[in-house]
C-alpha cells in the first residue's frame, strides 16, 4: 500500500482484514488527481462505483474523507460550471442510493485559519445536510480522531463486531 499526502497516491482499492468477516477498504480518491490524466480518473471512478454497488449489502459503514481546507474554493469553481462537489455527490450516492451509513471525516482542519476553517466546515455541513455526521479531524495532529474512532467503534459493536481499535488505545 502506498500512502501519501498528494492526491492520487492511492491508485487501487485495497482490502485490509481486521477480524474474521471484517475488513477495512481503502479506496482512491473519487475526484481530480495529479497523476494519470482523465482516462485514469474515469477508470478509478468506475472501479469505485462497481465495488460499492457489488458489495453494498456487506458494507457496514463508509467513512468518506474530505479536504476541508479547500472546500469552499472547490465548491465555488464547480458551482460556476454547474456541478456539485464530487465529495458531496459520493456521500449522497452512498447513503441515498446504496443505503449505506456514512460518516464524513473533514480532514485538514489544522491547515487554515480558524475563521476560514469554520466557514469551510459550515459550507460542507450545509451541502451534505443534517443527516450526515461530519467529524472535523486532522490526520497530521490527531485532532478529532478519537471522536471519529469512538463513533466507528460504536457502529461496529452495534453491528455485532468487536472493535478493531482496542489494541490502538
């Protein structure tokens, strides 16, 4: 598995077994990439959509990660072209069309000023609607990660699984 800070680092769907009958699926981003061009992006989108459709009945929870630091800027550029942000589109598709519970990890809250970040978070929450839980987090500083893990743990336990985070505490 390749992990990096640049968009497009995760190039394929990877499944990591956590426990019997439970896996963590790491997917490439569902949007613009700095690698591969439009054809590669379209191929990745097709793979993601196919995977979700084929496995929807077995997916307990989706955690969708959004770059919160640039959300309003991205939303503004797309709005001028008549598009909605791909993050919003994907979250609604997963919840509404596939019926899979979804949480949003609003990442990079440490990257912008407090006012700008608050505005980005508010815009994200407004676009997603009140039924989508948003967890402000920073993967770099660990801000908000405990609350997100607690919610994931709760949902796994409610689904009959033992928490995969016990060894991480």
